C-alpha cells in the first residue's frame, strides 16, 4: 500500500496563501515591478495609439497602389513573434547596431520601443477594419462636402472613437502580457527593467512561486479592470451618442 | 463662378458592361425645382451622383454655366436618402459642411445655430444627432447642405421613409432653400410630392430621359407610354425593370 500523502496540496495552498500575504502587505518588490510594468506598457500603448490608429485609418481611407498588400501585411504582423521583435530591437540598440550610441539597451526605453513595435500592427489592423466599415457608409457624403483625405481620416477616427477602444485594449493586453521581447532588450534587471511577466518567468524558474502568483494575480486584475472600464465607457457612449 | 445652366449631353455610364445611363440629355435652368421620376433602376440616383462628381461617366459631357465650363469645385451639394449622422452633437453635425470651406470654429458654431433655428432644431443643438427621429435627421442633413449656400442642391429621395408630417416639414425646408436662391434637382417616387413641389418633371426609364416637361403638362398629357403607365401605376414588363 502506498501511503496517502497530503503535503502536495498543503504546498499548493501555502503558495497561494503566501502570494495573497504578499499582496495584502503591499510588498515593496511587487509594487515596484507593477509600477514599472504599467509605465512601460502604458508608454508603449500611448505611442501605439498615436501611430497605429492614424496608420490604420489612413490605409482604410486611402486609395493607393499596394493597399491590399499593405492590409494583408499589417494583418499578418498582428501575430508577430515577440522574441523576433526582441532580437531585431536588440540588434539595432546593441553597441554595434545603428542606434548603439544611444545607450538604450537594457533600459525601460528599449522595452517601450519593443512593445510599441508589437502593438502598432495590432492596433493599426483593428483600426483599419473599423474605419473601413464606416468609410464605406460615409465616403460619398464626405466627398460631396469636399473633405480632404486627411480631414476624412480625422473625422472618422473621431466618429469611431468608442469602437477604437477595442484596438487600444488589444494593444494594452498584448503589451502587458508580452515577455519575450522585454526579456531580450530589457535584460530583466532587478530594480531597473524587471516587469511583471519577466519577474513571473524568473521567480517560477527559481521556485519562488508565491511572488510569481502574486504578480500574476495583479496582472490579471489590471487587465480585467481596464476591460471592465472600457466596456462601461463604451456602453455609456453608445447611449449618449448612438 | 456661374455654374448654371447645366447642359448634359449623351451621358453614359456602363460599369462592367451594364448600361445604367444610356445617353442622358438634360438641361437644367438657373432657377426652380426639378423632380426626377421613374421606376426603380431607371438611373435616377446614378444621374445625381454623376452630376455631383461621385461617379465618373463612361462618356458624354456636362457643360456648367453659360460658358460651358468644367464641374465646379464648390456650389454643388447632395443630400442622401439615409444621411450621415456622425457621433457628435446636432450643432457639430450641421456645421460640418463649413469645415472644408475654411470657416473658423466659432463662426461655424454661430452660423450653425442660426441654421438650426431655421429648420426648427435649435432646441436640439446639444443632443446627439443619432438620437433624432428620421424626419429630424433629414432636416439636419438639409440644413447642413443649405449652410454651405450651394447653387445646385441634389436631393436623393429625402422623404422616402418619412411619415406625412415629417415629409411636410422637409418639403417646407426645400421650398425655403429654393427661395434662398438654390436650384434643386430632386429624385422622388411620391407623385403627390411632385405636384406640390416641382416646377418641372424629368421622367427617366431604362437609363434615359423619356421626357422633361412642366409638372402640370406631365400629369395632364404625358408624352411617353412609359410615363403614362408609370403615372397609372402600371410598370410595363418590356421595360425590364
């Protein structure tokens, strides 16, 4: 007869218990990592919004040779492997690379660059689809009013603003959950470039599961909270503006 | 720039080999309201879109003004059956047409409020345009076009889905726009509306203008068989509609 042992379940429970203790005590390490994650991903999504949304709208409204090819390319880049982006950014920012002189490698700025490159195609592709559908309905009237190409882009971006929250949220989700690229260009340096995902990977490999789980819980709560906020905002806007 | 009269000669539009406009000849004078009647698929809406430049004709000519110039950059507006209502306030929607004309934001707002008062929507200025009823949205679309002071206004079935009272309000605004000096070319299926609003009738069938006559003459003595049958409500099979 094999003895029935309870230790694995106890260890499992103890791990979660320790994780929630860390959260409840506002552990300094957890807080620092969460703050840096929000700063890096927030900056990347802000840049992604400034680049990706107008880019997607321009592709939707523009009439130029290669438009279909560009649309397919942008759609394809939505699934760009983050480690590939990490390696490319690493090559550009390393000492021997074209931007090596900036000394950005292993800094939060390098992580922002990598995450921005990851979220721009995603946000642009979603924006292109949303704006293209609206453009199909409004194009004639805007043309009759002699709207310029750029005025049409800005008008449609404004009109689709509530729907485009989806693009921003998708970008935020991708940025915050990404690990490969920031690990390569940030280096996961304690107190400098360690973010939630890289910390979770490291602590799990070290066997410090409570910290990994605590960070995982924070990550999920943040993403759920932002989605709930966006849902509420969109719901309000639909009632207010139709 | 003087853009009327407009002379259209042998205008053809043949996308993918299908003849939608089959040699339209039409002359629009400088004043009045012309109603375009005809069965579905006659090419009425396509003719309006071609006149305002949304569709490039396959062949034919349009001579604008007594000098017979090219299509003007300004002065021609069109209101559609289902007008665009952007997700913004009624005032912002009505003032939208002034933006490409380079009018400053404060001035757009001032003129927009004046125009809303003229079409009876002043009390809705701050509401969302999408919350307006169908009739109010059509009045807003007319106000948006009117605000740009067009010389020629093209209306594509503006009362098609409206109830009689909403249609009457739209007709009142159309008359005011005409009194303000705008030439109007309007597509409708409503024969009663044609008698109330129109000075003359353009009857189209099969991509051609079958007749262009004053309203009373059209209803009293239609010259073509197609027009006579259309008025009687008998659409002929041979027209392949």
